[in-house]
C-alpha cells in the first residue's frame, strides 16, 4: 500500500469505529431508561415492590431484546476498533521500515 492509501484506510477505519462506538454507547445508555420505564409499568400493573418490579422488568422481552442489541453493537464497535488498530500498526510498521532504510542509506555514504 502506498502512504496515501494507508492514510485513507486508517481514516475510514477510524470513522467506522467512531460511528459504531457511538451507536453502542447510545444503546447501552438507553438500557437504563428502558429498565426504569419497564420497572414503573410492572410496579403499577403488579402492585409490587420496586425490587420485585425491577426483577420482572429485567425478564421482559423488550429489555432482553434491547440488551442483546446493545451487546451486538458493542461487539461490532470492538471489531471496528481492531480494524482501526491493525491499519494503525501497518502504518507505523511502514514508517519504521522507511526510517530504517533512510538511516541505512545515510550510513552507507
């Protein structure tokens, strides 16, 4: 890869990671609100304590689906970060090779 290609790939991978990380953060943050909403609904419906309502809320299909979606979003964000870090390592390795090459040419003269 030529330096411009590596740079472009690095920026694209960084943007992909940022987008996926943001999506995961949003989903993870919304879990608390959903849990609170479901807890209050269960408390009203079942006329039970907050602790019992919370336990019931955590077993609701809506909460389980939202939790699964947030886990999947985090997995995708983590994989995107791996791609970003791999391209970064490639860029750094190429810089090292080029610096070593320049140093060898200076030594040879």
